[in-house]
C-alpha cells in the first residue's frame, strides 16, 4: 500500500541470468517497500539474491542478452525504474540513489585521487563549478570522519586503510545527499571495531540527512541496531519480512531460526556449540518445486516439497512468513516448537 512517505516499492521482481548452461533464476518474485528515512535490512547467505535485488533497483545488473528483469515493477519516488532509459537512470544514479559496494578498493579508481573521484560525482549531479564541487567533497570527507580532509582530498586509494577507504566510499555516496543509499555488505572486509564505527557513521548520516537505506548483509547482527524492517532471503525469495524488533523477538521461518542459532552468543561463558545450517543451497539453474529450503529443513513436511507456501501473518505488525508450519492444518497434524522463543508455532 503506497502512501506519501513511501519512497520505494518492489513488486514481484524476477531477475534471471542467461548462461551457457541455461537460465539462472537469481531473484524469484521479491516484493517489499521502503519508507523515506527508514532502513531495510536484506539478510541471507551468499547466492540468495540480495545483491542482484539491490542492483536491479539501480539497473546495474547485466542487460540482455546476459540478464534481464523478467517480471515485476520497481517504483522509486513514483517512477517505474524498469521503464526508464539508460540516460534517465544515469541521472537517478548521479543524485537520487547511490550505492556503497563491498570492496572499496575495487570500487574506487586507483589512478585518480579520492577527492577528484568525489568531485566528479558531484559535478555529474548538477554542480557546474569545480571549486564548488571541491568544497562539497571536502565537506563530505569531513562528514565521513576522515581526518585532515584537505590533505586526504589529494591522496590515492592505496594511501588509505581499509576502514578509511570505506569512509571515502560513504563520502562519495553521500556528497550529493541522495534519497536512497544502498549499502552492499559494507563491513564484510573490516575488523569488528572498524565495522562498528562504519555502522555508527551510517546511522549518524541517516539521522542527519533523513536518507532511506537498504543494508545488504549475511549477518543479522549487522542490522540489529540499524534496520527498521528486515527481509530474510533464501534462494531468490523473501521467506520472512517484518519490523526488525518482530524478526528478532518472534523469528518464525526455520531458515531465520538457523541464521539466529549460528550467531555466536554475546555471553562468552556460554560453551554451547553453534548450530550450523546443514546441507547446501539449491541450484537456481533448476530451482526445486515447493519450498527451496525444504531439503535442509528439519521441520519439512510432504507439502513443502511440492507447493510453495503462501504468506502467513504471524506475531507482530505486518510480520509475514512463507512457511507451511503456520497453516492451521499443519498445526493440527504436528506440534512444532520455535527454538528461539521456546513457544509452539
């Protein structure tokens, strides 16, 4: 349901890659929406379709014949992105939607100074004066917490540490004050301390500029203090969606349980071994019938392997889960205890 505060609506998005081996169905009917100033965390293991979903929003996935959006709409600020020309998309990427990638060293041009790269992006957004662009770039470096920004402006990416390069990427993205920031695993290659600093910086910037954020990660812990809503993805589909507090308090899908049980406990005296999710993800060249998680799920029933579950409303405001365990007929047949809450589903 769209209202005035809704910035982004993704509806039934299907994206496929066309390879020599056949069609890889990377994203299979993903839907969600994002309000202005909110943060959506998209969580799931490698290969589940998180990054492909995010890159579809900015149209950075390969185009035909290598790949294509086969179905669905992406409405950004009322505009259907899937219908825009490449020139129109370049304008949106220049000012309205910016993206931070996982590895800043490969995202930054090693032959250009950090300042020049930021200033170039500012000029593309509509600032005509090079002097004005430089002032904005230095202000962005300051905002990103980079010391001595005037000196750093003239340095190259290899002269920055990993954490500082990621700060430079944040400065590059936020210099034009975009409406939406997409952060694709922005802390994966960083140590825990630097990771916390980068997340705090992103939160601070969001509060300051009221920017909407999509945070992509494989780690629920990363989004625990930053996300307003969470979409849990598996094998190209959203399997659980809701407010962040509801996902953590009432995690409902067996895959979400598996992710939460594999997080190391905060209590170092807890000697219980972590519980990994056994098995491997399905081959999206040949997606299985029914629930893609059924082969790895200890609670799977016969129906799970035949028919995909519809969305069931569970505890929480707008909290939905795509799992047959929440069908009334399944509840009558077997008792299933949520291993996170200890309650019967």
